[in-house]
């Protein structure tokens, strides 16, 4: 919960103590807009969609989202917009240092479905959004789509082949997005060499559900997250 601030109604001059409500971030942490204790509340004269929201960054995972702008109803009938600290509103448009990502929480793999879930959770941790089942079925395993990415998860006991990597890359090219491959059983030497040529990050999912980078491209993705 955010700190309480004193809010004075400009219409009737009543003074109220107000704390902004918290909403859950995608990472599960509660997020509340930081209030400006030195600001002045203003009465809502008319409603505009852009004025209803304020940019707030989660202190746990660094995600920035749009949250309802804090407001308070005074007994006199006036609806007050509560002032928000500069860091949440004006500074949202200013360059900021990237916040550190929270520690990745893996999903233990016991089934093929767990492997797909673990890969999806990892992609979300990297910063990809709108993760869903891909429209096209891959040559093996399960395809996952996200905003700006296509991934393949292969939970079989056979190492991924050169053809598997090439088919994923070709499908991604038709959708004009990069791609990434996850497998439980590793990759053939030819597949690894071809992935480096095509620019495909390769990961092996260990049984704890933690993706282990196999090539330099995967190391870079793990370090930087979604672009």
C-alpha cells in the first residue's frame, strides 16, 4: 500500500487522508501509484480517456504499466484527481535506467505440458507479452507465439535435428519475427551449427524447468531479455 497523503477539496475545503489502492502486476507484486504529498488536488470537470491512466513502474520486476489515476470522491460531490509524484507520470516519458529483473522462478518439469509451461514462463520473464499457442504446428513439439517472437518447445527424447531448426526459422521468416528453440534432449551438432548461421537461440530445459543457453545467441537473449 502507498503512503497516505493529505488531500484538500478545492470546492468545500474539506481535508481528507488518502492512500492509493494497489493493483497486482503481472509478476504478482502489488503496485500503487506514488502520490505527491506536496501537490494540489484538482476537481474533475470532464472525463477524457487519456486522463484516466498514469504510467507506473513495478519496483519488483521493472515492468511499466498503465494504472487507474488515483481519485477521491468528496462528500460535497466533487471528484478529486489526487496528484501523482513526477516519477510515475512525467518521468515515464524520460529515459530511465532499466530496472533489474526479478529472479526467475522455474516450473518443475514432469510432463510434456510442464515443458511448454516452463518455456512460456521463461519467455514472460524475459519480457515477452501475449504468449499463446502458435497457429502453425511445428515439425515436432509445440509452437508458442508471443508479441514479436515465435518459439518451439520439443519435449521428446530425441535431440533436435538440423531440419527442426530450419523449419522453425522458415516459419518465423514467414511471420517476420525472430525465433527461439527449447528442447529437453539437446541438439545434434548439425542443428547447433545451423542455428548459429541462422541466428536462432537454442536452450535446453533441465528438469527444474530452468532454460540453459546452448549457444551465444541464447546467452545474449538470457542476459538482455526482450528487445
